C-alpha cells in the first residue's frame, strides 16, 4: 500500500497532523485489523491449553454474540 500523506505544520515547521484520503485511511484500518487478528492468533498459539472446539460450536457462539448486538 502506498500512502500520500499531507502534513499540517505548526509555526516552526514541525509536523503536527497528517491528512490522508478516505481510501488510504480505510486501507490503514483494514491493515490494522488484520495485524490485530494475527497478534491474537499468535497469542492463542502460545497459550494453547490443548482445549479444542468444533467449528459448529464456534460459529454458533459468534452468531449468538452477533445477534445480541442487533
């Protein structure tokens, strides 16, 4: 991904803010979510207790939590 940031500077020329296009911002959010997922996956692998769940149970749990939010 290539970013084309524009900077806002103070009176001394020090960069104090960044402006991105909405597309670049959304791409950054997507990439951040993916990185967070990878970190969670790595943490789960490191703390593997040996406990396993069926896919059906996992999906049912996710669905029930999603339905509670609606």
